[in-house]
């Protein structure tokens, strides 16, 4: 009887490699958070290519060489944890979040089925239920998306399927041309969603804003009537909770009243400012969000 193949113990090697990367990460974060280094070095693309081997190599390299190059990558990148870094979408760091990303990569699985990712699936469902509860959606459902653009696309698609039940199978040929309404300060992804879904960018009607860059409900009424005169079928309204430029919050309650009056799908784009749901002080800015579809 042949002896079983002996698999070498890689425990020490794994610990050594992960420890080296962890040490590098700790050094990078400490330097960034101290403010002792610049937010970003003014390197040109050619200078970056000289410092870092961007092109895939023909042969593999040692871990030590990769670690040296990783140092160059960190040194040439924007330090988002720097005290003088500011951005409207991301800033700072959270060690527990980093560890979560690390564990996610470690598990290296898909969430397509419960069998493949039992813990992550339960976690996702419970987090969605909690977020629905915070938003006021009783018994609501949801999904995590990679960003606001995809979220807006999915919302328009869901509304289209409600207004045009056969569109998913038969398309929009021969159907009344649709009409989408959103403020003139809304995110460009609404027009892109109309384009991707074959509704046409011309289906998007821009609604006037007030002096604080918020959608004017009376202008929404006017645009709905204008679309009907154009022979279009109004079906979707997008209110914005935090516009990209002015961080304006549309009056959701008033917009929801109009949507209910005309039986229109109401979507709230809260990719930027929807986080106020978690604030007792600023939650009033998104009052009425629970009335969205």
C-alpha cells in the first residue's frame, strides 16, 4: 500500500507573508494619519510607470519583490486617511472594515447561493432588514448594489416593468413612449438608465429647482402635463436626497403626494445623502422616504 502524499505545512509561510503585508499596512496608515507625508505626490503617468512595473511580467517574481513594489504603489497613491484629504464620497479609514474586506477575500466565494455563502447570506438578509426598518419600509426587501448609478438603473427598470408589464419580454416597440421626471440637478445616471433600457434620453424631463437647488413640486406637475401633451406616458419620478453639486434634498413628502395622485413610481436617489437616515439630528431632510416604491 502506497503512503499518502504528505502535504507540507504552510502555516509558517502564510503567517510570515500576511504579517509582512500587515506591517506594511500599519506603517502606511500611521504615516497617512499623522499628516507627516503629502496627501499625494505630484507624479506624472510616465513617472509612475518608471516606479512601478505596470505591464504584466513574462515571469513571476519573489514575494519580496512584490512587497517592494507594493510600497511603491502605496507611496504613489492618494492617501484618503490623511487629515487634509477631503472628498464628498469617501474619506478616512475603518480598521474593522479593512479586516472585513480581508476576510471576504480570504473566504473567496460567491453569494449566488446559500450553500456557497451561508454566513454572508444570513448577514446580508439581516442587514437589509435592518436598513428597511430604519427607512420605515415595513416588511421591505432590498439588495446591495455597487453604487448609485446601478441603483438608479434598477429602479427605472422596476418602474418600467410595473408601467409596461410586457416590456421585459416584448420590449417597448408599439407602446406609448414613456416619461421620466427628475430635477435638473439630478445625477446623470438617470439619463444613462433611460438610454440603457431603450427608453431614450428624450424620455427624461428635467424639473425646475428653487433657490436652494431643490425640485419644485409645482414644476413637477407642469412637466407631467407637458409630457402628456407630448403623447408620452408618465411612469417614474426620481427625487434626490443630496444632489451632487449643492447637496440639496428634494421635498419628498410633496413629491410623494403628486406621485400618488398620478399613480407614478417614486424613487429616491439617496446615494449621496441617504445616510442621514442614521442621524437623529438630520433625518428630517429625508422625511417621506418611506413613501417611495
